């Protein structure tokens, strides 16, 4: 994992904003200690108000690796929308930090998110312009992604199977972390978009 080597030292911050299970944070922290990893802090945000706290933004700015945990993507997006905490993650990334999204954390990195029953899309953070990121990628999710790309022909989709996570690092590098496969699907007009640049 080349991106892991780009941030070998320094603070690891695990962001828990989408998860309903408070014990998951302690499990992440314990696992990092067992691996002998750099110092790890868990940032649990239960509300938008907490995403406005200066101490939380400062913690994210100091991170060399930010892990955004899985859970409810709608809760994650609502908690971070237009907050200092989200801006701090963006600034940390542009300063060389690696940002790792698991499940909902990966979905939020795209431009849109497909939702349960696949009948609606939500606006996401747009860190991967023109992308749908679909975690827990199944045949049903693949059909929903194809339908979404029919509605958004200039877009593309990234399907993350169980066990796969998405890492963004310095120089706009993207890597798969974990054992699961990644599927990339392009909308019918994707090449037209590239030619227009």
C-alpha cells in the first residue's frame, strides 16, 4: 500500500460520524495499538454542532492518516456538510494526509451517493468529480449503478465489494485497500467528457 508508506509517522484519526455502534471506535483504536501503528485518536461526532468545534477541526488538521468509518452515509453527509471539520479534512488531504473511506466513508467521497432501494441520489462531497461510489457492491447495486449512469451519462461509478476500501493520497493518487474487488463502470458519454477537456 503505497499510500500507507506516504504517511508512516504521525497521527491517525478515525472519524466516527456515520456509525451507530459506539463500541466500534474502541475496536479501531485497540486494533491500531496492536499493529504498533502511529498514535491513533478516535473522533466521534454525534451532531453537526460537534463538527463546528475548533478542537475537532484542529485534530483533523494534525492527522497524517484519516480513516472515515462505515455506517449511515446520510448521517455522515448531514453531520459534515459545510462545516470546519469537513474543511479541515480537505486541508489535511491537500497538505499530504491520506484519507481512507470505508463503506459510507468511501461513498461520501464521490459526487453522488445511491441510497437504499436505489430510487434517489444524494449529493456527496465531490472529492472524486463525476463519480458514484457504491460500497457493499452486489448484483442489485450494480443494476442500480447502471440505471444511475443512464441518468448521468457523463459520470462513472466505483463499486467496492465487501472488504474493499478507497484511499486518497497526495498527488491525487487513489488506491484500493483491503481484499475486496473494485469495479469501475463508465457512463455512455464519459469519453465525450474527456474529449471536451
